[in-house]
């Protein structure tokens, strides 16, 4: 019977995430090295494919909408592709015209820059020999001369128009005959560097068209490759990846437009030339994480320095970029993004460095979408679960596990932060149900598995008691004639910490709750307890299977306090909805059994302990 009771209470242990099944370290490292090498060596073909996949995610919803208008698959794809590339061509035309206009005004800007440099030079000279600039210049000049003397390079060079000494031998002048290259060599030297981007753009165009035309067939092939035996998980993974990437790209477009538009308008208002150019470049360059905004801000700031004879315009330009960037990062992005990517901030930085190292600037542009796909794989493929743990933004540990770890590490500050955050949601009772008792249950489970040493158990118990003292507000002590409830930790200090939690809940109700350790009720020490003046005894057990121990302890307490003192047996469960088995009462001869904090308070009310407090309070009133 006792085994059935214990099995019912322990049927659902606290769900702490476990690591994926360990694989061979050598095999894992070999696979990772092979994948990285393939990505690096195959960048010429993989980069266009990745860009085409990215464009497919963006354009597929538009194509689907046109198809629903009965336009047909091929016309819809061609129309969307033509419009996109026409927009790109129009963007290039506008940017080219703005750059040409900027180039025509460069001589004027160059004169302003020289005037400012001359002004700085004159100010440095007027500072005298004690000026910082002049001292630094002289120090570098002396250092350079010293190095030249040591290396033998300080010999004065002969003037270019100096005549040779009389009788000196004349050195022969080498004659080199150069031949003009053929036409193909000249064309390859001139057009060669420009052909690579054109070829990449052509490959991206072709791949995008075929992916849009055959996206259902490609989806079926991916499902077959991933395993058609688990269609539900494969479909869920593909939908998750597609939705996250599409939502991220859409939100990125909205954020960039809301960033570039104020930049262009602001630059036009303060008087920076070509504001349309800088607004468009700010919109496009912000697709590049981290570096894009800095590059977009550098050009107009330098231009404002060249345009204005003073320093007002550069300062206004810097203030404009700082203000728009802060507003975009702290208001627009959190509002629009939310959990669109599912990536942590550190993962975005690491992904940017990794993909840039492999694929250069294009890798920096693709870093976030590709990493989103990796996190989705880690979420749905058990063997790749480490990717979601390392790169995702979802909590990897429940609150009770985090609090348990902080108590083990003897970190009261962070433990207090976790508990206060949970209390702010529902108060002490809810925090006790959902956080504090499960935390102690985790420690008890580790103790039963011999994974928690006595030092760690003591750290958790003492940290929990200190945490309760900090969380509970100081309340006036109860009067001596109020009922006394003994909250006893039945077997160890973890049970005592759970008893202390119940005691903290009973004191605001007008009870005197004394918390006793298990040593106080041992065979040798129980005689020291006063046998009278006790209204109820509460036994606290974090191990629900300890019914035989509870039976012996209840019998000992009956003999000491007499049959008139009710005994409440608390078999704390990690799950508040667990019910107390009826057999536990008959097996242990306890008056009542509870498995939760509210259940313990309810049982004390039914036993008449709290009712006596209310009667005494009414008499005093």
C-alpha cells in the first residue's frame, strides 16, 4: 500500500530539460569540420543559392497572391521578378544620378576641407612649443631620424639635378621595351573585376525564377530528403522556418524604411547635400548587421564636415544619426520584431562573425536568416538540439531549476531577483506553489539519487530560509495566548526549509508558528519539548515515499503530545494539482494529509486551528 501511495505522488517528477543523447565527439567534430569546409570551398555556388532562397522567401507570398487572382504560375513569377529587378534598376539610376551630382561639387568641398585643415594647423602653431600637437610631431620626427641612423638609411640623397663628379664612371641606363597587350588581355583586365558580380547576379536571377516556379516540387523533395516517415514534424519545421524568415525580412524592410526616411528628411532640413542619396543608402546598408548603420552615417558626416565652414553642421548631422538610431533600436525594433527571429543577441553577433568569415560581405547580409534556419532545425531535430540551446532566445531552464542552481552557487542576489519576479506575478502563495516548493523538490530528488552532497544540501536549505526572511515583510509577533503550531522538518534540512515556508504563510494569519529541525523530535531529544500548549503539529516531507518514517514519527509525537493534538502530514508535491491519497492517513495514523501550501492551510482550518484564532481575535476586539 505504501508503495502505491509513493508511486502516485512521484508519477510526475519536475520536468527539467535534459541534454540530447551524447554522440561520438570525434564524429561530431568531423561532421562540423566537413560542413564548414564545404561552405567555404563551395562559396561560389552556395552564395547565389542562398541569395536566391532568401529572395524566394520574400517573393513567394506575392506570387501566391497573384496566382489566386488567376494570373497563372509563369506570368506571376515573371511579373514579380521583372518588377523587383526594375525597382533595383531604378534604385541604381537614382543613386547614380546623385553620385554624379556629388562628384561635380567635390572641388568646392575639397577647398573647404583644406581651409579647415589650415585652420587647425595654424591653431596648433599658435599654441607654441608647448603645444600637444607640436610636441607629438617633434617626437615622431626625432624617432624617425633615430631609426634611420641605426639602419643606415639616413644618408642624404643626392639632389636630382646634381652633376656627377669629374672622372666618375657613368652608370648605364637600363632600356626596357614594352609591348602593348592584345585586345583580349586589355578587355579581361578592365572587365574582369566587374564580371564576377554580374555573373553572381545572373545566377541569383536564374535560381530565383526556378525556385519560384517549382517551389512545391522543391518542398516535396526536401520532405523526402528529411524523411517522409515523419511528415508532421518535417512540415512543422519547414513552416516554422519559412514563417520566421519571412517575418524577419518583412520587419527588417519596415525598420529600414522607418530609419532611412527620417535620415533623408533630417539631412534635407539641416542642409546636407544630396539627402536623397544618403536616405536611400541608409535604408539599404542597414540590412547589414552592426556595420551597416555605421557605414551609412560615415559618408554624410564627412560630407557635412566638407560642406560647412564651421562645426555646426557636422554636430547636427551626428546628433541626427544618434537620435534616429536610438529611436530605431529601442522603440521600433522591439515593437516590430518581438520574437520574430528567435535568436539571442549573442547568437546574432556570433553568426555575423562566422558567416562573414566564410562568405565575406554577402555572408554578413545572410547571417541572420541562415542562423534562424539553424535554430529551427535545432528545435525540431533532436540530434541538433544544441543549436537551439546555444543560439535561441527561449529560456533553456525552468525557473525552479535556475533558482536551485543559484542557491547551490550561494548567489543570494540573483536568487532574490528570480523569486521577486515570480512573486510580482502572483504573491507568495503562487510563488511557493510554482517556484519554492519545486526548487526544494529538485534538491530532494538529487539527494535521493546521491547527486547532492551534504554541503550542497546545506547551501540550498540555508539559502531558502534566508530568501524567505527577505521576501516576507516583518510582522508583529503573535500573542502568547494564540494557538501554537509546530512546523517540523521531518528528515533533513530541506524538509525544514519547506516547513519554514509554511510557517511564513501561517504567521500573518495570527498563528504562532515555530519551525523545528528533525533533531528536535528524535527519540533522544523529543522529551525536551513542552507537551502542552501546542494546538497542532505539521510534519514536512519532500520525499512522498517516506511513509514508513512518517508512521514512526507520528506514533512518537502521539505518545509525547497526546491524542488531542492534531497532526497534519504534508507530503509536498512538485505539482500543486496532485491529490493526497486516502491511504496515507490510515497508514501513518495522521489526522490529515496535504500536498500543497493551500491544502495545508485548508486542512488546518478544518481541524479548527485557524477557527480558534478567529474566535480569539473576536474576543480581543
